[in-house]
C-alpha cells in the first residue's frame, strides 16, 4: 500500500507572527519557514507504517512555492521515498488545495492519505475533511493512534469528551493530532540521502483545477493587546485580590 | 434567509456551544436545527428555533455531512459550534457542497463577512465569502448561548438518500468527571509541565473543587500524561474564556495563550519572573507551585 502525505510550508512555530502594516496579512518575507508541525507527525506516522510493513511506499506532496522543496527534502530525510511539488505562487485556500490533492490522489492511487489536522498559519482545520469529501472516502480526523489492517484502518480520535475509535474501510484520509507520535529528527546521513531521492515538480495550473479564492481578505489586524497586570507577593494576597478587587471568586 | 445549525446533545441537553451557534445564526434570520440521534424534543425547546430536523443516524462525519448536503436546499448558512464534532463534520460538508468553509468564526459582520483568528490568535482576519452558501463553525466563547427553553419548534424526520463510505464507531473512551465543562466553566485552573508527574497534577483538584472550577492543561502536561487530551487548552486544543483563568506552572507559549487570552481575569503562578504568561496576567505570583498551591488553598479556606 502506498501512503500519500501532504505537507505545508508555514512560518515556523517558534516565530512570533507579525501583522503587516498595510493590514493585508502576516509577514512571511525574511521569516523562518518550516514544515507545519502536524505534517511532521503525518510523515512520521507514514514512515513508521512502512517500517512495520503495513505500507510499501511513502510519497510526500506539497502545494506551494518553489522553496517548498526544502520541506519535501525534510520529509524525505525523515524517510519518505519520493516527493511531488505542485508548484504555484498563489496563496491557496483549503478547498483549492484539496482539489489539487485529489488530482494527485487520482494519479498515485494511495491506500491512505495521512495529513496534519490543521496548518498553524491559517488554523483552518479543513483540508483533510474536504479532500475526504471530494474523494468520497471515509475520514479519521484528529488521530491519536492509527492501526492498519487488511483493507481497513482503525483510528483512535481525540474528541471533546475523550477518545473515539472509528474503523474505516480503505482507502481513507487520516488527519493527525499532537499525541499520535513524536517525529524523528532527520540525521545528517539521511539528509544527504534525501538529496538523491526523486522530487517531481508539477505546475498547479496544469492540473485543470479552479484555484480562484472564495474568500476575500478584507483586513488582517493585531488582536487587542492585553496589558500585564500587577505582581502579588503571596498566595494570600492573590486570593484577596481575586476576591475583593476582581470579584471573580 | 434561513440557517441550519447542527447541534450536539450531551447528557440529554443541547450543548451550550451549540446554543451559541444558534445565537450566531440568528444574525442571518430564521434558524432551523439538525439533531442526529437522540434529543430532538429537547432541541425543539431552544428559544427561537423554527424547525428541528431529526435524523436517526450514527454520529459520523460521513453520514451527517451527506445528510446536510442532501438537505442544504434553500439554507443560506450552515453552521455548527467549533467543537471536535463540528470541526470534523462541517469542512466535509463544505467539500461536498464545493464551498470554502469559514472556521472558528469569532464575529459576524454581515451575512458574508466574518472575523476569525489566524496564526494562533496573533492576528484577526476579516474575510468576505463569495460562496453562495456559507459553511461556518463558530466559537462558543464568542457568542452568548440562546436559552435552552422558550421555544416550541416542529420536529421533522429526515434521512439521506446518498450512499456514504464505509465507516463505523467501534469504541469510545469517555473521561467521567463531576467538574464543570472546560469550555463553559466560570473558573478554569490549568497546570503545566512544572507539575512533574500525574500525581502532583492532582494538587489542582481540591482547589478546583473549592472554586467550582474546570481543570485544564498545557500541551506539555498532556503529552507527559499528567492530564487527558480533552483537557488541553490552546491553539490546537480547547478555547476557553472564563471569568477567571488560573495558570499554574505554565510558561505561556503563544500556542497556549491562543486558547485562554480572552479570559476576563487571568492569574498566573510561575517560578520564573520572566515567564511570558505574566505578560497577559492581571495577577502574577512568582513562586514555586509546590509551596504556593497549599498556601493558596489555605487562603481560600480561611
Ligand atoms: C503545532 C503545535 C501546537 C501546539 N498546541 C498547543 C496547545 O494547544 N496548547 C498548549 O498549551 N501548547 C501547545 N503547544 C506547545 C507549546 O508550544 C508549549 O510547548 C507548551 O504550551 C508548554 O507547556 P508548559 O508551559 O506546561 O511547559 P514548559 O514550557 O516546560 O513550561 C513550564 C513552566 O513552568 C515553570 N515552572 C517550573 N517549575 C515550577 C515550579 N516548581 N513552580 C512554578 N512554576 C514552575 C517554568 O518556569 C515554565 O514557565 C503546541 C505546539 C506546537 C508545535
């Protein structure tokens, strides 16, 4: 079975995002970019499934600018066998991304797509579900544990009240939550090896997909800042302030 | 204009976040709700609901999204609360309808224009949807819930004619707790990595009981096994905005702040005077939690 792992290039999670002065968005120029952390978890899971013999090949795919090659190399250094870049300079929404991914799924025919539950830039939490809908495949979102069997996958999902286990017929889409695994670091020899792995580039506009945005960004602003309050010197003073000043207990 | 809100039933009641979604939907006109499984008669009593659509189906995204797509009809807006359940179903519905969903809405400006946080709440984006029909998830904390009583809606059974892919629920591990729900509690007390182990983490319990508070956790505390996943507060966990949020041994990473910085009052206890949590705290106490927490409990009881 082949596993397809979509990965997104985003502002590194350690960087404090800065809103552009003209209110058009968040600054991404001259900022450290990395693979979306949830996608690292997805790559790790796919590679582990291949190492266990539950999968035969792991293909990473990214939709984005030419520089997204860097995160595809990272995915291959972590163990993905090959990679596809669907190149575009447009900033795409989850719907368009899912449609592009569907063309790749139609071509590659994976048994499983594993992807991050959300990208930490737009925080949409939507692409996996939209892809599953458009493929008419079942979906196992917010995965905490993934078990693959003959023709099925069982996904333990992180839900509001605890955990829910769903059993899905393959092919299926799984989206990762934080507890699924701890992604490995790419070692130097594996980074070297990844340079020789195949990376194919396809132009997004050659795939016959409508990429026009459905959302118009009216403005992007900083949220109202909270100001730091006071320091108290003891637990007793804290209780007193909460009780008599803030009146919240 | 009429909206359809997918509501969740929990312990025989309509979830508060779902009633907040109904409130959000009122901005667009009349509101119908959809209930999957038990609870249609309870939902019929929500104030201001015109019609309850009721389907006897397993609570799976595959079936619910297909059903909603089938019944989308003249609805201009399809909504749910941005809970794990709503986040699972609504984008799938959007995919079926060829709509770009707008998730985690915190403000509605008009029928097409919505405000949502991006980048872990470090920016607020106002977006205008060009889709003819909108698919939205809304944050419970940002909309007052409509009253659970006062309505008298007609209940109508519905079913889906479409074939859905093969999925089934085979297990559920629900954590039982008598404490208030994290997202709706008036007071939340959360613990971080600093507790060192699960046993120590339980130091929060007597204080939570004393304050009638829900217990939350940072990602590091959940990852370390001190608390179950559903207690995680933050960008990728639960979003809370209680009257009082007490952060104990939590550094205050942006991903954590994203989940609690809209709380009315924030108190923080941390040994490190430079901890970023203090930059959002109304009341900060620099100190070792292992010393401070027992003193805090004693002061409450005094
Ligand atoms: C994709 C992604 C998503 C994430 N989502 C979330 C999320 O939803 N929620 C979330 O919380 N995090 C999230 N994180 C993790 C976040 O970046 C931080 O790593 C995490 O919040 C840190 O948890 P912590 O503050 O408990 O631990 P630490 O960073 O280890 O901080 C512990 C704090 O305790 C203090 N301390 C230590 N000992 C004591 C003591 N004896 N008494 C008092 N104070 C003490 C220290 O000074 C320190 O400030 C996410 C990260 C990523 C990459």
